């Protein structure tokens, strides 16, 4: 799978979890108005779904990082096959970074 496709899938899943959270809040508010005794159960369900969303986001982040590293390895291998020297992964060019603020 290409990194762009993987990133698109990751963004789609994150959007899904964000929408699920918004819907969960709406359900919680509706439940608290309709039946005050249902509020703790609805709250527990929303908290559980948000925890699942956090875990999914962490998994997606690690999957995206793994895809980025694999893509970098393939680029380095391609450059090597052309006889070029691949820059180290941590090489960052800051020569064009000129503006007024502290880092």
C-alpha cells in the first residue's frame, strides 16, 4: 500500500472517530434530559468509545510512522541502485530557515 493511501485511510478513520465522539456527546445530552438515571450509563458508554478512539488513533499513528520509515528505506534503496548516496534519515536542511523567533 502506498504511503499516501495509508495516510488517507488513517485520516478517514480519525474523522470517523471524531464524528463518533460528537454523536456520543449528543446522545449523552439527550439521555440526560430524557432520563436522569440513564446519564451514568450513557456517560460510561461515551467514555468507553472515546477510549477506543484514543487507542485507535495511537495505533494509526504508529502505522503511519512505520509506513513513513518503509517508504524512506525504499527511497534509499532506489537511490543506492542509481549509485547515489542517500542522506541519513535524521538529516534536516535548515539553510532556508531565516526568520525572527527563537527555537
